[in-house]
């Protein structure tokens, strides 16, 4: 057996998560800045985040699965669908990508436009507890959609998983902006916070999304659509040794082909 870290596919997946998160933060945060022509509307911001994630999932879904979000990665880890090593590597790549994306948009815009760089913060006197609950529910919706739309066991017409995921992000922003500027993604919150040095109430944007992801993963994979794999099979996935060495390249290509068909 060969660990997945020895595969070039593993390296490409990490690069894909880094680049996709960089672009996601650049596009999403950039849409929410203080542009002089008009205050960005909630619909504009929601569409920017939603269309960005749909485009990027379509672009890198066949390479890395298109997580672009530590909460999504955590959901897959809880479901034992990725290894611990891959989960850690993805989250690091996502956080570094988010910092890079926030840094680029910060550098390209003058101070009067960048403002607070759309750092997530409590809005409309929302208490911290309520903010956590909102982030939990919105991320629950997102992760549930991710699992349902990419489930290869489904035989019905699921349409475009990338579009479905993008619409779940859009719908979350249409409500979440009123409470927290809407995160649903710890990396999206982390990047601007690092660049601006503003971590006020930052814990909310980790606790809420991660809790929502874990609950969604447990409900989908153990109640709505139970996973029938054996415990040894699950452990092999968690250890990253679920593929024999002589089939490694062939299985990488097969996995990529299956994702291309879905996306």
C-alpha cells in the first residue's frame, strides 16, 4: 500500500485548493468594498460570492473536489471520505490562499475603497450566540448541498453540482449579510482578518461554520444516505492508504474522470 502523499495528484489538489481560495476571496471580498459609484447591494455581493464559488468548483472540482472552504473539508473528514493528512493540507492551503487573495485585493484598491476589507463582523446588534447559530444553519445548508449534489450513488438527474453549490452560497449570503456580513467559510473570514489585523469576534466564524458542517455531514452520511463501507475501508481512507501502489496512477485518473462527469 502507498500513502497518497506520494502521489502527484495529492500535490495538484493542494495547489488547486490554494488557487481557488485565493480567487474566491479576491472576487467575493472585492465585490463588498466601498466602491464610489454606489454602495454594493446585498444581491450584488451574494451573487458575486455564489457565482465565484460555482465557477471555481467547476474549475477545480475534478482536481481536488473543489472544497475551497475548511468547513467543507471538515465535513468530508467527519464522513471519512478524505484522509487526515489531506484534510490538514487542504485547510492550510485554503487559509494561505485566503490571505493571498485578501492581500491582492487590499494592494489593488486605495484606502477609501478598501475600507475594512469586508471583514466579517456582527451587524444590526446581533448577539454573538445568535451569530453563531446563523452561521451554523447557513453552513449546514451549504455542506448538505455539497454532499447531496456530488453523491456518486445518485442515479437521478442532479443537474450541475457546481451551480447548486453556488446557489446555496448565494442564498446564505442573502440572509447572512444582515447578521454577520456572512461567512459560511472560515478561510473567507481569516484572510481579510489577517491582512487588516482585525480579529474581533473572529471565533464566531470558525465555531459556527465548523459546527454546521459537522452536523450536516453526520445527518447526510449516517441518516439520510448511510455510508455502507466497512470500518477497515473507512480507516484506509483516513490513513490515505486506500489504493494499492500498482493501481495508483490508474485510480487517480479514474477518480478524476468520475468527478469530470459529475461537474
